[in-house]
C-alpha cells in the first residue's frame, strides 16, 4: 500500500470508520453494505467505497463488507494493531483527564509516563502511573523507546520542551498547548486547539441563530386570509 497519494481528508475519516465498525461489532453485526454504512455515518456510499479502495477495497460485490475483517484492517492501517507508549507532559487538569481516559488503552495507546515540574504533583499516581519530575523525561523516553508525547503545558514552554523531547527520540507530538510548534519535517505533529474548536462551535451557533431569525422575520410579513 502506497499512502503518499492519499488525501488528509481520507485519513481523517478512517478513525470514524473504525469507531462505527466497533459499534457494529458490539451489536453483533457480521456484514454491512456501503449503503447501510453510509446511512449510519452520513457519508455517501460512493465516498466510502472510494476511501476504502485506496487501501485495497475490502468489499465483495453482492456481499458488502465483513465488519470484523474491515475493523481489523482499518486498525492495522491506523497502526492500532500494536501497543504504543505515550508520555504526558503536564499533570494539570487536562493532563490528568487524558491519563484517566480509558479508551486509549482499548485503541492500543498506553500511557506509560507522566511528567511535571510542580513538586506538589510529583509522586502522585494517576490510574497507576506515577507523576515523575520533568528532568527524568529524556532518560525515560530513551529507556522505554517512547515515540509519542502529549503536551498539556503552558504555551510559553511548549516550543522548548518539544524541541528537547524530539532530541530525546520523540517522533510525534499531540499538542494541546495553545501555540503552533515549528519542528523538523520528520516530526509528526497533531495540534488540538480546544479554544479554536469552541470558537467554531460558537460561530455555527451564531450563524444558525441568525438564519433562524431571518426566517422568522420573513414569516412575519406573510399575510393569511
């Protein structure tokens, strides 16, 4: 499989397919057609077939998709068929929430280390993982071969910490710090700007309200007999 020509939009939809297929498995569904899957996901059947054809198709004409097989294959494509260690940098409220999120383990992501600079947080345990001092992070990452770090730290420290961890062997960052990181091209970066997501939601709410208001104004001008 050559994924260099696969668009970011296709990759973005793969986790959704994985989640819906998991729900189907839990309900005991053995097979499903692209049309049935499209009705559940609000994605066209044609789009589903096009997306999956990038990776080999997986379906059989007149049969559809074997749910368990497709779930397993998409998991493999996403790299979820192996256990992946993750460290969390920052044991504040957001860092603790991430450490307590149980679905990570089911998806193959293991929170193996949590680090902070606050002496009051160091030594605590979050879901069985001890919070360690930040100065121990590099040695821990090298010893355990950790490739992913989640950053839940203030923006003023994010760039420096990311650069230090990249030098220690981290290859991918899940960045919750409200700033854009500039890292070498070989480093994978996924930014999660929570405030921006909330702003988009606010905009959609405002637009829907204004649209509803305009419709109401139009209704006021309708005369009935």
